[in-house]
C-alpha cells in the first residue's frame, strides 16, 4: 500500500520501503490470499513478495521501523537490541490512535485493516515530507 501511494504521488524516489516479520511463522510465504484479494479489489499491485524476518542490519539500514501492534513493537525492541536512535513507531500513532492495527489473520476484517493502514500511511507520508 505504501509503495503504491508514493508512486501515485510521484515521490517514490524519496523513500525505500520493505516489509519484515518479527515472528517466524510466515517466513518464505507469499502474501496471505485474503490480503491479496483486498489489494486487488482496491487496485493496488503487490508482486511476488515473500515474508522475511527482521534483522539487526535493518535497524542501521532504515530511518523508520514501524510496528502494527504492541507484540511487534516488543519483538523489535528485543530482536534489534532496543531503539537508541528512536526509529520505532507504532503505525496508528500517525493518526493519533493508541490502539493496534487489527490483525486480519485473527479478525477476518480486512476492510478495517485496510482503512487503518490507508489513513495512517497518508498521515505518515505527510509527516515525513515536512
């Protein structure tokens, strides 16, 4: 979703984005089929992404590391040795919410997850472009 948004805004050369898991359950798997259906419905291309696990090198490589929920945030702190440079951010904080992005794996509500991400990504882009 993020890559699609920055491409449509013509600012994709100003960002480098990747996705990494904080758990091992989905490593090597493609995007979850119901998520693919939602992206297709919204006209968002997704290619052949396969899950990978976050690494300590990611902390040095990226300016921001964004988690969807408290479990992700806790795992990032543990796996990456803390956040001395204040790069961690919870996704919904961009729209002033403390709650977590609802995980559609458990809720089955891909529409709510899409809405949360859509609003948060717009706010994140605005903030990062300032």
